[in-house]
């Protein structure tokens, strides 16, 4: 996963397909999120659960443990290591969902340039990316190093033609179980390894190279080009 995504619909549009009965505690607002070209370190809307209530909050896309200040803050965590390696041990139990509309990847082009591709669900429904992070419990103050990482796996099927890694996307009916703090960590790992959406669930098309500059925003960035 190359590190660029879109999150442009409103948070209520994302939550509406989850069939979670309790009302959303919404700290991100009701307006469209309007991130057509979000880059790492951007503050994005995330979903998490606390005491059986669903929360929407803003959180920075990157994180590293306090003892690794000499390393760049990663934006992704490999599923092969995330549950058992020391780097993400402090946040492995702190599960969240990053709801997005699509993500972008870059592929080497015949002209020696890089061609960007947009990947989204074939049915245009929200994409629910499994993630973990450091974030305050309701009522607690935020910390300077709060943030999240998206969990990734090896690509499969046609997605291999676009990139060798992909975010782990969960079906809407698996989101609540992933978010529930009562879900055992062993079950959470099983969901990541065996229950991610397959490549057949996605569609991808070329987009214009303007998306390569994260200062560019707007709906034209997600439009298909020949």
C-alpha cells in the first residue's frame, strides 16, 4: 500500500451500512469529510468502540512507540508481524476501523513514469480498513504521539498487478466484532488472516497524475482516465 487514500463521504454515510444499533457519538462533524487525496500524517476520521458505544474521532495517520524515536513513524503494519512483534505490542489491543472510499497505488509505466491507480469496492460501498492505534478513551486528553496504522497483507489475484501489498478490508458485518474490545486477540488475528475481502470485491482504474501531489484535492482526482 503506497500511502494515499480518499475519505470524502460523510461519516454517517459510512456508519449507515454497519447496522450498529446504538447512536453514533460523533466528534468529526456531519459534513462530507472531503479528503480526496489524504497522505500520511493527515488527521482522518476513524471508528472505535468504548463501553459498547461507537465513536467517530479524528486521528493522525502514522504512529510509532515512544522508544523508537530514531525511526520514521510507519503508516502500515504487516499482518504477518503485527500480533506478535514488539513494535506494535502497545497498541495491538486498540483496534479501530478507518472507513475510506478508495485508496491509490502507483505502477511503473512504459514511459518510465509512475501511473496512479484508484482501488475501490466494485459495488462502490464503503471500504472498512482494519487498523490499530493509540487514541484517548472518551473524556481523556489527547497525546502528541496519538495515531494509527492500517494493517496490510500480501495482495492476491488481480490486485497483484497493481501492488504487492493491500490494506485488510473487512466486510460490514465483521466490523462490530473487530471493534469490540471483548473480542479475544486470537479471534482478531484470525479475522485478519482469513476473513479479509478478496480481490474480487474490488475494482481499479487509472487516474490522472495530479494525485501524486498531496496538495491537490477535489473530485476530479478520482475520475478514470484512458
